[in-house]
C-alpha cells in the first residue's frame, strides 16, 4: 500500500509545472523536455501522481497566459504609437490627485483602424470616482514596460507578466467614462462610508492606518509612513494578509461561541464572512491564502479528518494556483506562503526542542518566549526571499513585532467596534481614544525601529544564493533522514549550473 503524497509535495510539483511553462513561454526550446516528462507518466507507475500534477500546472499556466502570449507581437508593433482603447476597468487605485487604472480592453484603435482585443493596459488619469467595472475609452501613446536598469529598481516587465498587462498608455486623454452600478461600486461606497467614520472620529494618522490594515487602502498613507514601516521590517502590518484574516477569525470564533453556532451552519456563515472579507479588501494572494486555510481547517472537523498544518498550507496553495497560476511569481504570494511554511517547517521543531530542554512555568514568560521563537522562525524562512526582493532586513523587527502585532490586533478589533457603535457618541469617543493611543504607540515603535540602522542587514542576494539558502533551510528542517538531506542539497547545487 503506497503512502498518500502530502499536499505540500503536490503543491511543489504544481508550482514546478507552472514555472516550467514560464520557461517554455520565454524559450520554446524547453517544450521537447515537457513532452519527455509527459512520456515518463506511462513508464514510471509510482511517479504518475507527481507527473500528472506537474503537467496540470503547465497546462493551466499556458491556458491562463494564452492571450497574453498571442498579443506579445502586437505590443511590439504598437509600441510608441498613438492608440485608443475601449474596455472595462479591471483594477483602480485612487490617490489624492489622480487614479492608477488597469483597463481590460476589448477594442483597440490604431492607425485609424479598430481591432478586437483581449489586452490589458496601465495608465494614470487625473480623475477620481472611477471604480472597477466602469466602461472607459482612453487615448494616448502606448509604451511597453522596460527592464530595470539596476537591481533595486522595480521590474515592471515582471509586473507586466504576472498581471498579463501589455504596457502603459502615457499622457492619456479620457474620451469618455460610463459609471456602472456594479458590486465593486457598492463595495467602494461602503469603504468610503467607513473612511468617513474614521475621518470624523480618529486622528489623521490613526484613520489612515486603520484604512490600510482593515480595507487594504494603503493609498491613504503618506509615503514617509510607508517608508518607516518598510525600513523597520514591519511593512506586513499595512498589507491586508493572513495576520488580519487571523484577527477576523478570532472575532468570528468568539461570536460563534456566543451564538452557539455548530456544524454546517458554523461553516457556511464563517466561510461566507471570510470570503466576503477577501472580496471587500481586493482579494490579494495573501488574503486568499489565509481564507482558504481557515476554511479548509473548518471543513476538516465535520469530515473528521485530522489535517497537519503543512497539509493545509499545501491544499490552499494548490487551490490558489489552479485559480491563478501567475500568483506564484508575485511578491505577496511568495512572502505569504513563505511565512506560513516557516511556521510549519521551522517553528514547530524548534519550539518542541526548546520546550523539552527548558521548562518555563510562568505563563507570561512562556507566551513571550513562544512569540520570540515564532518571530525568529519566520525571519529565518523569509530572509532569503526578503533579501532577494528588497535587499534589506531589519532584525530588530523580531522583537518589535511582539508588541506591534497585539497592538494592531487591538486597533483592528476596536475599528470594527467603532463602525458598529458610531451612532452612540459616548461609546464611539471612548473606542476612538483607544485606537488613537494604539496607533500612536505603533507609530513610535516603528519610527524607533526604522532609525536603528545597526540592526539592518543591507545586501541584495542574486537568485543562486537565494536558492542555496532556501535549499539549506528545507534540508535542515523538513527532510527527515540525512541521505535525503544530502541528495536534496546536491540536487539544488547542481541546478545552479
């Protein structure tokens, strides 16, 4: 009887299939290798499950990017030309003076001719009140995204590929805009209603902070504030992610206990609330991952299946990649799954070993020790990724996060209470004072942490060093026997040449 492959292994093979198709897209010479791998499916019985998952990853990636691949030549021909595009708003980020749009075009006008299209374009317009789903026509000069000139510049070609965006329209002229009463406009209206409450009740800094951590509206934050969070290694607090979904899960669990919700009703109501929150905040990869993990964990109880944490991570990863395989190349997806994988692979064995050797009786001291171990474990797991992507890491965040995360949770919960009790003036004022105090302390700690440069490592790894470090971490913490560890490390070293 063969042992069922764990979900993290299947997730890894699905990811490998996605990545291999990316190589094929950039160099068709890799395609015969894919055919060779497919032929192994018929001759190696024990590997059929893994090869099938690998091939599924390759196929869903090619299907997802089929139109983008076909339009690559069109983008080259249009580059530098004056064009007009007609389509629907796909994404929008609204700032104080302008809005950054992604338009999913169905018609492109170039050289006085209309062409049917299935392309996406980025542009910046000096207009506000635009929402996802609105109909728009824009004219301007089309340019393809250019490769970065140095290691620290954002790679817009990678951004273009991940989001299937063909290029940007410069100096745009807004020909017409038709606003639609879509669900996205209703969500945006509700967000605006919440922001008005924050503006009325809270300080400028506290209101903008809550807008970011509760709704993903980072456009409300000043650039200097974002820089302080980035320099302090606590930028994850501003990005709606698993941490914030965790806050919501705790609140839902408390409400479920009070209302005595159980069984199917418990799963349906809580799952609906979590998926609704994911839609409400924009559905970032980190939020989707956290919501999927929470839902899978809830479903496992009535099914009477005891799932390991690593299996839950793998299941969430598989569902996420089937939905959108391009996520695997996004920063949010990598850091989100890297963080939770670090908890499963690194934190659990370290915590178990320390608990066996050191007995801490004091409850508070024990919780602080567990928090430090958890923060340290995530740091080890994310360090290769963070240094590869951003080129710096502030190690003082290991300690500061122990204070900042509970304070952020308190502000998050208080923000929900403020929305609910806004009409009761005395109670709303009391809650507002709590939020203002929490955010004041958070901002002071963040600035202090950011200013202590002595604890910041500044070095940008290249891909080879990153692969070696990640391989070493997996080898030490995940693989069980030394023969497997040696084989894995040797394979990792060989893959670099």
